């Protein structure tokens, strides 16, 4: 039976699902370092990389794999205000919601942290940290210093690399780990497995070196960009299949379709 281009298109929806994780060489190394750090006396870890390199997925995976074994917590949406941040921290520490009119001073958290040194190893995964002001990062550092809380922050870097220039992240207290774009062989594995994981082996086999080279040239191995391009390509394919079925080729994905998708998504100027 022919496999559906609609399913293939949906395989490249840019969402973060823990089951989608593929242990590509680069990300596997970072994953292992992160795991090793969980029990070691490293307090502040910054996971950084360009947008779309898999930071959120990585934190998700760590949370998912350790949530039953460790005192681990995931703050996945950025918290706008200090007040909200400390409400969340309260919830993490006590397992309960703070009353609406409740207030606990920062010093109390620090005192608690010191008291728990050696007794608790609270791990907080915090995504989108580029949004947090330096002042809050400084408080996070002070909480880490108490010895009972470990923070793993992820943040994206823009092309001019301004993230690491952010004064707080320059300090040596940070252990820094970078997630990078895929090289071409990782990109092949990524595309192939993303389709295979959804049972689309016939479609996965429609890619050959020429197609991969083109995808790599457009996306530079960025996963999100790759999703964008292939989503669009399968959308075009889908259109042909339902409107001009006699024009559909089922051997290799025609370069023409990839090029059309690249134009549509802005990788190629016309
Ligand atoms: N190792 C991987 N295996 C499978 N899919 C991956 C992997 N890394 C990234 N992806 C996919 O790439 C897309 C982008 O990943 P993600 O959202 O985690 O990037 P990000 O680094 O958090 O980006 P941003 O900085 O914009 O938040 C997602 O669809 C994700 O599923
Ligand atoms: Mg993210």
C-alpha cells in the first residue's frame, strides 16, 4: 500500500514530543554530560545553542527519564516575573501551591536551601533562560550555592552570539554545553528516523544523497529549518497526489518538489 504524504507532512510538524528524540551523535554526548552532572557537585549548567537545535526536547527527555527517580522539576515556559518564579519554586519545594496572598522572602529560600544541604538534591530544569534578567540569574546562583538546588538552564543564542555576552553567563560558575546543528550524516539519520518512527519506511527510502545534500544546503543542519522545509515539500506532494495524481513520481522525491518547497519557505530567492 502506498504510504500517505499527509502522514509524512505531519511527521515534520515542529513540536516537541519526547518519543521523537533520536540519539544523534552530537546530542548523545550532550545528553550524557547532562546526566552525569545530575549527581555531581556542579551547580549551574547552561545548555545553549541556536534556535531549533533541540534544547527543549533535550530537557524534556531528561525530565521524562528521571522524574520518577529524582527530585527533578521542569519549568518549561518562561516565567515573567520574580513573584511568579518564587511561587513556582515554592511549589517545587513543598509540593503545594502557595496561597494567593502568600509571600516568602528570598532569604527564607536561601535559609531553607542551606538547611537541606546534603539532604535534598533538587534539580530544576529551566527552559528559555535568555529571557531572565541578570538579577534573577544572580538569585538563582545564590540558591545553587546553598548546595541543595541544582539548576540546568537552556537558552538560545542568536547569530551574533549575544547570549554568551550577556554578562551573567560570562562568569565561570557556569558549566556550558552547546547543542549544535546536525552535520550531513546526522541530518540523514534525522530525516530517515523521523519518518521511520511513524512507520513511513517507503517514504523514508525516497531520499537519496542528492536530496539530502539539497536539504543540508538549505537548512545548514538545523532541525527546525529542516522540519519547515520538509513539511512544505510533503504539503506540495500531497497537493499533487490529490489534484494531479498522474504527475506524482514514487521513486525518489523529485528535486523539483524540494526546490518548490525551498522557494515557498524562503530558503531560495526567486
Ligand atoms: N535529537 C533529536 N531527535 C529528534 N528530533 C529532534 C532532535 N533535536 C531536535 N529535534 C526536533 O527539532 C525541533 C526543534 O527542537 P527544539 O524545539 O527542542 O529546539 P530548541 O533548541 O529548543 O529551539 P529554541 O531555541 O527556539 O527554543 C523539534 O521538532 C524537535 O523535535
Ligand atoms: Mg526551545
